[in-house]
């Protein structure tokens, strides 16, 4: 799953593969369509690899970085 030319639909399909390693690799692939990537952030099995996806936008990173004691979450400057 290292081919950067993999079509987004193919990457999305691979997030449902029977092999957990394939699902995990697909969740990290930068061509994964954003709606599916966002969905995987709430998936118990694939949340970590999805959070490591380089295509994840700053708003989602902020949402993930929030802690219960800090409803605003860290500033983007602390994430870069």
C-alpha cells in the first residue's frame, strides 16, 4: 500500500479488507477520501492509523488533540 498513485476508491475499499494489516495501511494512505478518513477516526480498530494519515487536516488534528480539561484544545502552533 505504498503506491502514491493508488486511486482513492481503491484505498477506501482496502479499509474494509479482511486483513487487519491491509486495513491499517489503507487508513494511513494519503489518497484515502476525507469522508472515510474522518469516519475511521471514530473506529476503535483504525483510529490510530487514521490519525497518522498525512492528509489529515489541521481542524481534525485540533479535535483529536483536545483534552477533557481543555475544551478549546491546544493552539495549532503547539502541534507543528
